[in-house]
């Protein structure tokens, strides 16, 4: 091999590794003309290392988390998928970029073992459905729904909830997620069980489906027993300061209906802001009712409850005028 050929092979190895988070296999190196003798020479020179048998890394900078993950993935072969906490970190879920979640975690569908000194967790699973795997930053990784379904087996439920909240902010398809977790769930399975319970709570916590809300609104507008309705009515206090803008308002009885729960902002962190607004609305003489829980009821049943609420408000206001 000429000097030019050797340089071409060396540059090919560097380029290949650079596209794989500074890692590659011996087999990949051989395919571009960098044989085992050249690998040995490069290791002695210090610009290549072999952290796991058959896997090479470029030296010169401190190993990143993604490089360490790629090393394990290359060692495990084509049957490996980034999963659990590593998938959550790769997908950008809130709370999983912290040092405590820097563990390398993969799932494999064949026999594979790592030396005890390697800081990694290997889950042996049945082969995954293609729909449960996606390409993320150059890694075969479990999809968002599959990752959420797996997380509950390795982290506390509150961490799964944080991950679910994060995914919902990024427009998670809840119907698809529910289908995935129901397909994966088996009696006694912890991870899927945690996610099923969290998904079951979402009608209480998230925005109501538009069709549900529109049907409820139509019923309320057509109900002669209800006073005039205003949508997005602005509530102000005695000083003329803006307080709130409920989705449905009955100004004559100072009753507002919100088509979501206090956790509409996707998690408990913003709940105190809504509570402060509720207090200011109460000081302005208004009562705000959240409809999140009622998403599990038929709109006609909810309309009946609204009539009762209006009746209560009418009696309370009349009593206050005496």
C-alpha cells in the first residue's frame, strides 16, 4: 500500500468515526482499507483506542456521553436499540439530561454481555416491532411512546410523569401512545402499568377535545334556562385590572367555565399561577369552574350540571342583594 493509499484509509477511518460520535468497529475500519496492523499502530500512537473488543474510538478529546453510548451500541450490533433512560435522554425528555441519568442503557434481542467494569445496563427483550424503533441522532432508539412505556420499570412514577409532560409539550399523539402501551402491556408489567395510569388521568388534566367542548357549548347556547353566554369574556376587578378570560362566561351571574383543568399547562408546576388567578377572580365576585374532570361525562349531563351551577349563583347573588 502506497503512502497515498495509507493516508486515504486513515482519513476514511477518521471521517467514518466522526459521523458516528467518534466511534467505529474494526470491521468498518477494514472495509475502508484500515487493517488490523494499522489499527495496532494507531493504538500505539495514541490516536485510536479500543474501549470494547472490536470497537474503536478517536482520541484527543474527552469521551462524551453519546460516544460512550455509541461504543456499547456498536459492540452489541444490529440487534441493539437505545432504550429506557438513555432513550429518554436522547429524545430530550425533561429531567433526563442530569448526571444521574448518564447511565448507558440499551435493549438487545440476542445474547450479549458486557464486562462488569462497563457502566451500562443491558435489557434482553424480544425483537421489537419496527414501529417501536426510530433513528435519533444516528442511533437506533425506541420511539417516544415505547420509551414512555419502558421508563416506569426503571424510574419512579413521578419521573415518568415528567417525561410524559415533556412529550406532550412537543405534541405527543396521545391516541397513538395509548395504542402502543396497550399493545405492550402484560399483567404485572410495571412500566406499562405506570404509563396506563398516567394516561388515564389526562382527561382530568388536559384540554378537552374540541368536538366535546363544541357540543357542550351548543347545548348551553340552546338551553332557554341558561342566561346569555359570552366566549372569552374578560373579567376585571374594581380597579379595571384584567383578572381572567374564561372560555365560557355567564356575566349576569358572574360564573366562568374553563374547558380544562388547572393542569392545562401540562404539569403541576404552573398550577399555583391558576390558583392565584382564581383567588383574584373570587375577589372580583366571580366563580371559575374547571371542566377537565367532566371530559369523561356526556355533554348533555354536563349541561345539566351547568344549569344547577347557574341556579346556585343566581340564588347567592339575590341573597347578597338583600
